[in-house]
C-alpha cells in the first residue's frame, strides 16, 4: 500500500476522506484484533 505524501494543510484536506485511510485503519485494527466497526474518527472543529 502506498501512502500519499502530504506537505501542507491543503493537501491534507484533499486526502482526508480518501479510502486509503479506511483501508489502512482496517489493516492496523486487524493486526491488533480491534473491530474496525467500533472505531470512530475524530474531526477537529478548528
């Protein structure tokens, strides 16, 4: 899996909802035997 290179806030905003983060979270959770359905994503209001 190849991760995007993010250099600034604008690029972060572009990639924030990308499927790659959900795929990555599923893999990480699976390795640690954590149910992905129980995982919530924090979104800052600032």
